[in-house]
C-alpha cells in the first residue's frame, strides 16, 4: 500500500475545521410554558368577558320583564287601525307569563284607541283546567272592558287546538263565523283526564316501602305508591264529571248550536280528536282557512277599511341573553315544571295523547 506523504503544495486542514457545529438545542419546555401562559391569558380574558355579558344580560332581563313588542305581520304598516295577533302556544299550565303580558299590552292598545280587533292564534294540546279557564276569563274580560268599541275576537287554529286549546277558543262567544281551522288542524278532544300511575309492584320489587303520616286516609288519595281504592276512584270521578260539565257549558256559550241541542254536543264530547273537515261538519269550527282568512274576518267584524289596517303580532322582546345564547322566552310545549309534578293528581283539559308524557301536571 502506498503510504507516501502527500505531494508538495497540499496542506491537510486542521481536525477542528472538519467538525460540523451542532445546531442550538430547542427548548420544548420553554415553548410549552410560553404557550400555556398565552392561552391562560386569553382564557382569563374570555371568562371575564363572559361574566360581563351574563351580568348585563341579567340586568337587561330584569329591566325588560313583561315587555311585548309588535312585529308587523300584514297589510299596511302605516295603517291607522290595528289588528293584533295574540298567541297561545304549547301546553297550558298556569296561564300567566307571556299570555298575560299580551293581554295587558292589548288593553293599553285598546285604551289608546288604535286596536280595533284581535286574532287569537291557538296552537296547543290544552293543559290544566285552571290555566285554560284563566286564559278564557282574561280574553272575555278584555272584550268586556273595550266598552262601546266592542273589540271582536276571531280564533285561528294552528296544527293542534285540542281540549284546553279548544276551551279557550270559546272566547269568541256568539259571534258567527269566528273560528277558523287550518286544513291540517286537529281539534276537539273534549273531555277531562286525571292521570294516575301505580308503581306499587315496582316498589315491592326494589324493597321500597311508603310510610307517610297523614291526618286522614284520603289525604294521600291518588298517590302513585299504591293502588287507587274504590272510594278514591269515586271521588276523582266526581271531580272529573264536574270539570266535564264546566267544559260543555263553556262550549255552549261559544257554540250556540250546542246550546240549542245539548245531545249533539254529548255525541262529540268523548275525548275524540277531529280533523278540520270533521270539526267543521260537526259544528266545532266555522271555517277552514289560514290565519289570513281569520284576519279578513276580524277586519270585517270591526268594520275597518282593509287598506288602512296594520296587522301586528305580539312577540316577547328579546333580552340580551336571548340574543347571545339563543334562548327563547316562549314556553316550550312540554314544560319542565310539568315533568317535575308527575306525582300530583290533577284534572286536565288535555289531549290524551300528550298526557302520558306530562303525567301529573296534565
């Protein structure tokens, strides 16, 4: 092997010059710490902003409670005469809340002299007897207090106007051609129900015993922890019968046909639900038509010039929290309060297909 020295003129570089310098080591922990600090700062800002927003929302909610705004619905936005659409939606419980706010707002409109007629939009399966009667009372009172103006009310039924929803529709009184049902409306369900559930066998299976202390054995009548006795059933049946009689009396006030022929009403008051066509054939409603037809009838009854009418719909004024979080002030058809009272026996004007979902609160 040739081990001769390198030729003249060639110089070998020093050893340290051949070593590639190592890159600076990254510091992942420091980078992670900085990222964490930045995220923490941003998170703190976001949380503080959220608290401010919620706080403002609470202030606005407290300040605007009970306010109703009018949204233009049809005809002349600048008309001198007003027709207002009031709404009853979802399960009827206490009857207060937004419904009462609408009544109070309408009363002020009547006093101002501009409100000339009302269209009651009903889309409800019914609910409690007391809640349904409360609504009917205030609608009738609103008309009575209108004095010489005699504000007419026309009912426009939505998808479902059953039981208590039909009950409140009797606010039209003797006014002819005043109840309109849409082609797809279900209505009727005239009757009373007291839901009751017996979980006695289930309690025995799980070793649970009911041990209430009561002043009288009837104090716990209707309890779901035991089978209903014949005595209790008889008492409840009498309550149902009284409520049923009240329901039919109210219908006779709003449907003169049945006042003259009670037997015809008895044939229909079985709790059955009817289509719009069936309801009209049996005299439960007057006309099949959408809300526009009901508006036209209200204008006619009030003797107004259609070209000078502003049709508005009462709506709940949105709160700041509603806008930011998408909450709604309209009661859902299945209220949580109803679900929490399933052990409370109560009589309802309610479409039976819904009562099993709500239990005792229907």
